[in-house]
């Protein structure tokens, strides 16, 4: 039994003058099959001879709860060599050594940083001891009773965490509860999550086609590549910000291949030629730019590099063809002009298309809800087609509007096997209104994770969408799929909640009343397939909420490293936790065991057209956190898109213009996360003149 559960034999804590800081040390704790941990508590210097502290903790030690070890220079030197040590003379310092159980090679060097994101206990520092792809030799000690033992444990650790100092007045019971909570939290984050692989990992080189417009959107890719030991070669137009060979750009990429990226018939050949001219081997190509999916698949095929079939990408980027994966005959049409639409509608014998309103009209090529219209009456159909065909010079697809909760579903597939999936709820937007005009947009307003859909409906979503992905030809990689759930047992409703003198109304996905339920079966209807991770705004929140880095998975698929792909798809392993704050419904909403909390992604739209100003001298997100520290404590991610002097409009290509996004979290309930998100939306100040 672990000493955390069964205390060790009594050892006097303080017996006379102390020449060195004295720790409380719990024996090595087996965390799971893959890891053990060693916790160490260092007493603050002023308390070494404190009568009160001796009385309080000496009694606990006498009951057999503490093991004391006199520190000697070697152990202190081991901490110092790691850049660690007591951070103050007045607080209780706590350290944890992470000890993998077996030898191996580092799958990802920042593994612990990823798994400990938003840890509920304050962290002062995580000291990684392993570089990318390096070999680790497991520590063989099973006990630590001497200075040399302690020094060996920390010298042999894969990483050492220094936690935030505890108050010097903490009782021994407080310390014990703290370590129990720390251990359980670590277990939920590390169980089943492999840091190491048993054999050497060859270093790979990957070509990123289109190098991202700025560091904000590109940093999750560049950071993951470095941690994975993958060298990035960026292929993009002359003049890209990553082209100059400077210390800053060399931090993010190995080389830049200036290439004409004009989207014409020769772009594939130009990219292939640039890659072939590079003097070092390139093991894969990838992109996160929607309009280059087919191009990159063709490049990979020509070069004999890992990829899904070109035909699968051709289906996914054409919203008419992807709609036909699930369409009923006659319900979907593709037109290139209003004239073609009129010809189609005027057919009297065996009509190929019979419109059933409401309809959706959108470009066959497009993204971010650009130029997507909901058409509720025949007289608006031509205007919607005209708007859609004007975007990207593409045709328009006309399809049914599926009434039901909209969801984002993301999948990690390995040869057709689902390694990880998650579903997020997207609340209704302007165009969801029953009487929405053709000018209303489908621009998202927020996203809530995990989904509140019933478990069986979530399984219907997963089964349906994976079947459509494999039907299109996709087998391996990350896929972002948008869909709607028809005849769901849940719908969006505003529920009121009284808090003392205040009353608030929260719109969320809740169970329908019994008399509102329909006999029809629940079905999942595809909206679109994106053969990539969700965008930066969503991929980063997923990494925080579930512990899965989609960009890392995407790159590992591109270089064909399927073993590490499987490891990278491992989510957290928390125990399900019911909602504590849902007083308006008869059911509770459990938190998915893969999620460390409920989270709400909030999009901040431009409040007006004009020039952005930072009147306080701070960005809107930073100003909010300074002005409302209570909200700042709940904000996990905050990203401003605009700088002073930038011009913004209300709409960009028919979609809302956003100036920032923020991710907030709650370990209490889904409703609490939504309430905090709504408060952030109300409180953020974006000055436009």
C-alpha cells in the first residue's frame, strides 16, 4: 500500500538545532503502470526552531505520519542543478519528481507541460530533464532514506515540478490532504499517457505548405514540431514573414522555400520542384490552409509521401459532393449562376431538384461561414445564389436546412480506427432564427465543451460521421466535422436563475419537455467536412480541455509516425463529475471523463466599423483581466486580433468580423462556464472610432 494511504513508521521531526532545511518526505508512490512520483516538502527556515511548529508537527510525526531526512549538500546541489530550490524563506516548498517506470525514448519533450496545463494547484516551475527524442534510463530505487537516495531520485527524474509555496501556518493534516489531492490529479492526467517509446525515434523533416499568417496562429504548430523533434521547412510565397533568415525565424523553421503559390494548374509542380531542390530529405508534407488540401495531397502522392487519397480531399473541399455522401435524391442542387438556377427550377418533367424551405445556400468552396445564407422564402433564393457564386468564383450548393442543435465533432483516426473524438455544442446564431432573413449570418458566437447531448445521441453522431469520413476515403489523421442533430431530445432554451437579488438568463442545450418530443428517430446530418484540425481558435481550447494536441497529431500523420500518433491521441482520464449548479432541470450534465473541466469559447465581434484604439494602453483582453481579476482567474486563453490603428468592419466576406476570442473554464458546472463566458462578453471593452 502507498505510504500516502498507510503512513510510514514514526520518525522524530525536530530533535535539536538544524543546520540544513529539513524536509517531510513521503516514500516513492506508484502513480500508475507508467509512472511513479516522489513528493518532497521543505520546511521554511524561520519555522525550523518554531515552538508552535514543533508542537503541531512533532505530534503528527509521533503518530507515524512523517518521515524526516536530514539534508546534506549533495541533495541541495541536485536541486540547484535543476534550477530549483526553496523559493522563499517563509513558505513551505513542495517538489514532485516524475519517474517513468521503464527505459525509453522521448516521444514529446514538452509532454509534462501539455498534460499539466491548467493544473488546479499553483505551479512555480516545471523543469524538464529530457530533450526531444533523447533516451531515458529509469530510476531503480524503490525507497529513499538517505541524502544520496533523494539526490539520485531527483537526478534520475524525467522532470521535477516545483509547486507554489504553501502557507507556513499549514497544519500537517493540510499538507497530507494537499499531497493526496496532488497525487490524484497527477494520476488523472498521466494514467495511460506514454511519454516514452521503447525504441529510438528517427528525426523527421516536414514541409508546411503555407506557413501561417502570423506567429499567434502559427505558434502551436511550430512549438509542437520542436517538441516532437520534427524539423519544419516552410513553403510559401516570396515575402512571407518566415522567409528572412534571422534568429527569430530559425526558432520556428529550419528553412524557407520561396515558391509561387498562385492557385493555378502549375502550383503542384512548383511545390514539388521546390521540395526536390532542397538538399535534405523531406519525409512528409502538410497544410492547415483549406484551399490547399487537394494540392498538398497531390504533392504527397507525387513524392511518395504519406497522405489520404486525393479523391477524399476533392470530396471534402466541394460542399456539394460532400453533401451527396448523405443526401436524399432531389434535395440538393449545384448551380453556377442565377440563370442556371432558373433553368433548374423551370423544369417540369422529372425535375432534378425540388426545393423544400428553409434552405441553405453556400459556396461549394469556402470556409468560416463566408457567404452562407438561410433562405426561408422562394423570392430570396436568387439573391442567396448570387452572393454564394460571387465568392471564390465557385458554384453554389443548395441544400436542406436541418433544424436541430449544431455541433462541432473532431476525430483522430488511425487506419479507420477512432483513437479520440470529442463533440462541442455551438449555440444558435442569427440565421437559426425562424424568421431569419437572407442577410443573417451563420457566424459562430460561442462553443461549449464537452457536449450536453445525451450519450446515445453523441454515439449516433460519432457513428454517422466516421462512416461518412471513411466513405469519402479518409483513413488517418485529424478531421473537423460540422453537423446538426435532427430530432434530438435536447433543444436550446433560456433558463432563469436567481442569485440573491440578481436574476440571470442563460441559453443552453437542455432536455425537451415530454410533450415536445417527437417519435422520429434521432439522426446526425452532415454540414461539412474539414480534413484538418479545427482552426487555431478551437484546437487550442481542445488541447487545454482534453490534453490532446491536434496539430501534433496532424504532423505525425503527415510523416507517417503512426506509433507516436496513437500516443498523442490519448486524452485525460478524469472521473465523471456531475453538474452541481443545474437547478432548472431534473437531470444533471456529467462532465466527460476525458475533460478536465467544462469550457466555453467566446468570440468577440467587432462592435462597430472604424479604427481600433487602446485607450487604456492595454489590449482589450488584457484590460479586462486587469479590471476584473475575478474573471481573469477563469480565463484560460485570451487572444486579441487587432492592434491600435487597425481598421475593422462589421462583416468580412459575409461573416462576422471578430476582434478577439477567450476561453473560460469551470470545474463546478457547465452552466457556471457559460455564465462566466457571458459575463466576459458583456464586460470586454473594444474601442472602435
